[in-house]
C-alpha cells in the first residue's frame, strides 16, 4: 500500500522537526521519518547556541530544563596557553540539552499536526523521470513506499538521499572528526564563560572546548582533521596545562563521536521535488562548526518555499531553487566571511596564533570585540567593528602572519 503526504521530511532532528512544524502550521499534510526509536537520541552536538539567533527564530526563551547555562563570553587559550578573554555585559550564548531541545521541537510539530514515524529508516528516494516522488522506508523489517509532492532531506551528514537524487554530496575535505562528552566534578571554572583551546597538539584544524553547566558538570570535546579523537581528548584532559587542572577529578557520564562539516553549503540544495536542509546541506558555520541556528533558519525558508510550491502545484527545480536564493540572501555573506576565516586559521601554525593572541591583548581588543556579540552573523558583526583602528591593525597583523606562514 502506498501512503501519500504533501511533504515527507527525512530525519527528526531539529531541522527536520522545525521544517515540519512550519509546514503543518500552514495546513500542509506532513510526515517525518526518523530511523531511531526516540527523538534526540543519540545526541551529536555540544549544544552551544547563540541566544540572538534563537530569538530571531521565535524559539527563545525555551521551556524550563532545556537551557542548562547561559554565557557572557569566552576565554580563548592560545597554543602556548596565553589567555584572551571577551566578556559581554549580558548573556549572548547558552548551552542546551540537545535531546530535550529535539524533543521539544518534535512536540511542537506534532501539536501542529505532523505525523512522526519512528524506527523508520529511509532506504531510498522514489525517483520517476528524474523527479523525486517519495521514499522507500524500512519499518519493522518491511519495506514500504510513501509518496509525496515534495521530500525534504534533513538526514544529517549521510548524503544518502543526495546521491540518489543526483545531487553532489558535501565535500569530505572540509570534515573534521569530533568527540563530545558530558562530565561531572569540573573544578575552578567561571560559570559565565565558555573556554576555547587552540593548538595543533590537541585539535589540528579546529579547537577543543569546555562548556560549563550550573551543577559542576560540563560539556567538553574537540575536533581535529588528523589523529584519533578519543586519544586526543584523553591527552587534552590529562596533559593540557590549564584544562587538566579543571578536569583532574572529572568523571565521564557519556561520550559520542561525530563528524563536523566546515566546508560551507553544498553546491545545490534542491532538485525536482526535493529540498535539503541542515547538516545534509552543510549549512554549518565554518569557524565554529555550529549548525543548529543556521539549519533552523534554512528550515524555515524551506517550509515557506514548499508551501508556495504546493499552492501553485509546481515542484520543479526551477521553482524550488528559490529556497537556495533565500538562504544565500540571509546567510551567504556571513558564510563567505567565515569560510575565509577558516582557511586562514587552518594555515597558521601555532607560533603565529600565539603572536596574534599576544597582539590582541596588547591592543586591548577585547574592548572592541564586545560589539561582536552575534556569534551567528559573524560576517555582519565583523563589519560593525571593521573600521576601528585597532581592528584594522589586528587585521593587518593576521594577514602578514598568514603570508609569513604560507610563503
């Protein structure tokens, strides 16, 4: 028997649920297929999100219990463990319980009328004459065909649906391997500040983090282009001159491993009958690896375009391409700036990063960077502070350090 929906969403993560909720609110018959038996499990994210970005999506404040702490800034540790701190007058970020956040978004979607099918793994997309018409789902050992006028791929970094639909998958060159852990018995941390640790020794091509919660627990982790993430995290906990002191009594509660894509969005996020959102589309900040707010922003646009396509009865790539145009208008500039920043950071050796941090402290750049309070719109935030003489001076320094590191 073939089941029919207006829209099928592949994946019940935050982007899938947010797309579905926005569709259902407009009367669209929407089904979500999630391969796991429980929404939000397993969790593959440190849960550090920008408050302004969530507010722009009408998602903040969140229900009690989801937000585990809020932060007024960050402490950056250079490779030689020099510190540079940026502190704001009020909270700019928060750490959320990702499982509870995912469940909350799914509950909102269900209340709007979305049908969730758990333990339902999408094996393939149904393609007829080059047009995506639905999905084949394995549920309780049986394969079922479900048809829809539009399929939204929110499956994460698998790229299975992308390949079957004839779209180019995300580039593996921009992927780093991450490990995230929740620990307890963390000592001597500033509850209001996130800690970022730079350096090739522990996290080549990215960084390590310590995100404190309110009860002696913390989310810690790192990502790296090379090396074994498990071994690198153990080394970080035991040997980093600062982090090891804070984590000497730490007990691991849970650990998970996951890739992070830093290469920017895929070339095309649409085809005939298909839209792609979230990690599947690599809608992730190249600087920090955060993808929740960007993915939710694009999910909202995907729902709007899908609704208009249903209203007109037009599901061609020519029409659905409006989705990518909208995302580019909203996020394109920020993503381009962040991608260039990532390239520059990747090519700077540790000694040059140390020099840059030292110079930033000497210029008291933390006073200028307090205007850089929007961690999601980093390109636009950079424009706001660009013409301060100290920023221009620091920018020139980074440029010459970059050139000297890459002759």
